[in-house]
């Protein structure tokens, strides 16, 4: 067994969203760096924003670990690659620890991921407004599930005196130690908006705020116990069989194969839109593009006046609606992208990128701004999520990227609606009980709302590279 498959690691989980997982994960990453460790970070599920906070602390990419998008082997591969060169891994869970695809089971949950990767979990409990009531909550979480993966507790938003009294009782009742506590720190709250947390760049003094939380947590943290728990992590190699009842077949993804790019070959320059408006990218997607021969050229539709010298474009998701005026005023960039699309440049765009390719975009205040006009129609914000959750994506009408019999996995999460969402692809919920059409195609441009996970169908990316 190699060191990278047995490295120390922990998962930071919680009873539900809003418990402080992201803030405490970032604080622990900072503490580990202070103590001389070289940590790697990961995020359970399809979330884009939390990994940005990890990256802000570490200065290196954070990877998503998602059993639906990547399957068991894909998750293990991403974990192995992410751990390369690091001596400890920190995985931030998603939602409540046992929350999966449906209320009927733990399939797709952070708990399942902790079992599949043999990673011990530390439960973050938001104790605000609670005292003894914390005990039955913790007792229930520690005792639930076929495998008891919770090995430590961190109490958040609690006075030090209450934390001390509760710690002894929790250990006595559950056998699980409270390894740290954090008092209420209003100045360090991370604010949210309609797609989750605000972006790190929008939080004034974000590193200073995380530093303050790190100081407070470190003063009330049993660091040695934290490391002891991380050393309980087991082997996570591909040849390891999943535990009984763990890792549903729903998460097993058939990828097919692709020929790796030959060393010394001429790279294909692929422009990647990345700035305050477009920032939602899976690290695995970018890595697969590179493996297929892409030279990634990052540019800003907000700040750059012209497209870089590239032969293909990818415009990811993000918050273009919050920057609609500035995007509209950058007319030379709008013109360059429209001309590139009309000339047949292969372009992939999803969610926010799809909005940018329409004729106009309405901001949250109802102001309408001109966009690139690659596709006809206007887009506007609705009062509720238009589509939300995982999808299996298949061909509906002929297009050059996804063919008959192929499936690519994805995720939708958007409040915006286009006049025409397109009908090239069919998005189907994992249960198979609901489906809808989406994605538009024009020349070699392919765009829609679903965020696609490229490694689930390398042939899709291969056609983009070869177009």
C-alpha cells in the first residue's frame, strides 16, 4: 500500500447545513499549516463555492468527491490525486451527515463517502440556543448507521464553560470525545445568497477573519486527538471492496476510455472564462482537458478587452447576473465571442455561461443588459429554484457532442429561466421519475443549464477537443 492511499485524513460533517462546517474546515486547514503540515482539501458533493474557500486558505485547488457524478472508482482516483504530495487530508461534508439522494436511504451521503474512503468523521454541532439538548442530538448521530464513523465532536457557537461541562457528559454517554469548541464570533460569519455562500473575494478581509477563528479554535482544540483520529483512516485503494450495504450501484459510473495525450505533442489552446462572474469549475474537468491535450488559457470576460489566442472556449457557471452591467459594457469581448461562435469555434457553456451567450440578461433588480447574442432570447430570474439536483444527461436530438447510448452525469442549481432552454439533451433525475429537456446547439456551440462532470463521459470531451 502506498503512502498516498493510507495518508491521515478526516471528514468535517454536521447534523445539517448552517452548522459552520466551511468556517471550521478553513480554520482547521489554517491550523494544520501553522503546525507544519501540508494539508489537502476536498468537498463532498457537487458544490463549487466551498472549495473556493479552501483554495483561499491553501492556495491550491480543492477537489470535489461525489459518488453520483464520479462513481466509487472516480472518487477514489480524485482522492488519491488530491492527496499526492500532502500528508493529511481534510474533507468537508455536505448537508447533514446522513442526507443522501432521498429520505429513504444514506445513498450519496457524506456518511456513505466516509465509509467508501475509510475516513473518520468529526461532527460539528451548532450549539447556539442549546445546552443539554445537544446530548441526545450527538448521541443519535454517533449511534446511527451500520458503521460508526463519527470519532470526534466540535461544539460551535458555545461558551467555553458550557462546552467543558457538556464534553464530559458526551464522552460518558457516547464514548466519542469533544475535541474542540468555538464561541460565538459574529464578525466571522460567512454570508449566503441564492446559490450558497458568497464568494471568498466578496468577503472583506476573509483571510483575517479565518485567522481569528483559527486562533480561537486552536486555543480550545485537542490537536493531538485530532491527529490521532486522522490516523484511524483506512486504505482507500481501488482494489478495496466496499463495506456491506455501502456504495450503491447508482453511484457507479461507466466512463469508457480515452488515449492520453502524447508527450511533446502540440497542445490545443482552450480559453477558460474565470473571474468574479464565471468561477464554477470542477478540478477534475480541468484536469481531464489537460490530459486530452488542452493548454488551459484563463481569461476574464469582465476585465479583458479581447479574447486570448485560443481555438476553443469554455464558459462555466457563476454569478453573471451580479455583474451584468459590467459584462454588457465590455463590448469588444461580447463582439469577439459572437464572432468566434459564428466562425465555428467549439464552445461549451453551462448555467451562467449559458446566460452570457443569450441576447440579454436581466439582473436581480430587473434591469436588462445586452449579452453576446450567440443564442436568441432573454433570461430572467425567478423566485424559486427552476431545477435542482443531480441529473443523468442523455441525447434527445442530434448534436456533435453527445451521441446515442451515451450518458454524462451532471447537476442543476439555478434560479434563472431562459425563453428557450433548448432540447438537445434530456435531463433525468436519478430516480427516473422526472425528466426535462435542455441544452442548445448552434454551429459548434453547445450550452445549457446543467453543470456537466466530464470524466463521466470522456467521449464528450474528446469530441470537443477534436471538433
